[in-house]
C-alpha cells in the first residue's frame, strides 16, 4: 500500500511539473509560479525549478512597461539560488 501512495505522489508531481511548464510556455507566468512553488514544497530545493522561477520573473519584468525593478530583483534572487545549488550547470 505504501508503494502505491508513492507512485501516486510521483504521478502528481509529474503532472504538476508538466502543467507548470505548459503554463510557462503559454506565457501564463503567474500561474506557472504558483505551481513551481508547490513543486518546491514537495521536492525541496532544486536548481532547475529555481531557474524556471527566475525565468518567470524575468518575463514579468520584460513584459511590464511599469516595471519597478522588483521582478528583476526576484529573478536575480532565484537565479542566484539555482546557481548556488548547481554552479556547473
């Protein structure tokens, strides 16, 4: 029974990542960010997820004519976290 629960969690995680990536590709960055944050809650710190979050914040910044710098700062923060976890990637 415990093995089935783990398989279901893996499938849930896969579907969550798939949907987050689809949203990002569809330029629905805010929705993608919400799902990526859920992935972090499930998996913990991961460089690839941190980089995807950074990408979303960069996209917010470039797509907003009223950008204050906050999204750029968030993007840099998340990218630094990704680099610290995987400096050679």
